[in-house]
C-alpha cells in the first residue's frame, strides 16, 4: 500500500510540474530561455512566437533583459553587444503611431533603441530585404524615419544582407557563452598579449599550448580567457573559418591582436 501511494504521488507530482511549466510557456532555443510573463523593464511589449520563429531573451551591456523574436534579431543583438561604440540598447522600446492614406490608424514597435557612447541614438529594425518593398512596410519605415528626425535620432534598417556570413554566425553563437567577465583572468590575458606582440599571427592551439606551459595551468583554463578576449574583439582571427570543430578549437585558425583594440 505504501508503494502504491508513493507511485501515485510521483504521478501527481509529474502532472503538476508538467502543467506548471507548460502554462508558464518556458521556451528554449540554443540554450536561451524565455518565460511567458510581462514585458521586461523598458520594453513596451512581450515578443510572441508563431511556432516557426525562434524567440527568447538575452541581457544587454547593463545586464538588463532584452528580447528577440527571430534568429536574425538574435544575431543583430549579438552584434550590438560586441560593438564597442554602443553604450547599451533596449528591445521593443516604444510604439510609433501613424496613419495611412485612407486615414486608418496603425502602430509599430521597432526592434531596438540603441544608445551610443558619443550620444547618438538610433532606432534599429531588422527586416527581410524583399519584404521592405511591401507598401505596409514602406509606410511603417517612413513613419519611423519621421519620428526619429523630429527627435534628432537616426532610423536604421538591417536586412539579411547586412548580417555576418553563416560561418561567422556560428562562431558568434559559440563565443557568446564566453561573454561573462568571470571567464577572464588578468595573468592569462597578459601572457596571451605578450605571445602576440609585434603583429604576430599564431595558430590558436599553438598559442594556448604555449601559455598553458608558461603559466603551468590547464589548456582549457587558457581557452576561457582567450575566447573571452576574442568575443570582445580584442583579438582577431582568420575570417571565414570555424573557430570550433566538434567542440574543439580549430588548429588551422590563426589569431592576432586587433588593431586599435581597447582592453
């Protein structure tokens, strides 16, 4: 009898957990979690899924939650995070109201509001290139452009033609996890820079092996700081080559100190 009760309780617990998570609409794509809830702070709407698009949340330079509702928007967010000229950005930032030629009211929420370190503010939107030719999209863009001009802002539309190559996108996806400062160690950074001084270009595994022996630490620990530096664009790498193959750094990739990098 005790066993039967225990099994019954386990079944009930599984039922409750299943429906709790189902009702909370937890969604995961590429390791990024999205939870059905009110919009994050400074967002005027919560992104939605049509069961075909990838969507979720990230954090910006201020560690505040931002949203994306397509794979292309995710890549654009990653680009904004890596851009050293950007102070911070907000997703789903505001609602623009406009009217068409027949007097019908429309509203439009752009993807991002971007604040640059030099004081410039841009409203940024992603749209597929061919879709921009549709009358409704052209009206929307004109309304947004007028809205920004009135405030001294800029309105910028990115298309799939402005995004990195597929190879670079895969590299950014992998490097993204090394964004946290916790991966960085000052002594390893100094050893890496010393090894690359004088515009040297060295194969990535050769450098990490050298630094590992120099400091007497495991090679994976060196990789943590190295990939954090690459994520921050302090170090450049061979273009159009995957940095990782089957989870292992690509021995063919060379790295060097980025010209003008500010560490």
